[in-house]
């Protein structure tokens, strides 16, 4: 199942998406990121530190692994959260940014608000970058 949120942002969001360490600033599920030596490239494997707040069907905290699946500079970023059992795709088309999360229905009980929250955080970061 998929949940998608779209928002028009006033600033270029790609510099925030392209910096691996910023992922924890805007993705609601993570409080830290440790990219591998490949950085932002398809096939890269990054360690993530999960936020401490538990959800309905998940424990809070702990470490996880994400695999970067797609990188199209200025246009698209996608990753698979291996332990979280979900995939995320971010599409940039000019000022319009879409965030989609694919997961089994039981995972969406906890994660359905993440795309909307991620866009809100990206918007706030873009405003502070000006």
C-alpha cells in the first residue's frame, strides 16, 4: 500500500535531499544517519538511528539499515528501510515535491503521516536556509 503527500516549496529542496546527514533532519523516523563511503549513490547502505518514540506496532529507538535505491540529481531519491519494512520515494518537479511511502497495510498504521511530516520539515528547513 502507498501513502503520498505533495507540497509546493518556495526554495530548491535538492541540496537538503542530496546531503546524507540531513536525512535525519527531515525524515520523521530517524534521529541520526551514518552514510557509507559511497555517499548518495544507488546501492549505498546507510546506518540509521531510529527515533525513540514507539509506535502502535513498533518499538522506539535502535539502529537500522537503509539501502539507497535511486538517485536522479535534482529529480528523485528513493530508499528501502530494510528493518522498518518500507520504501520511500521523493520526486522533485520544479517547486513541487512528492513523498511516497510504500509498506504493508499493518506498517502504514504507524507510518501513514510520515510523508506529510517530512514535507513539513523540508519546508521549514528550506525557510531557515534562506
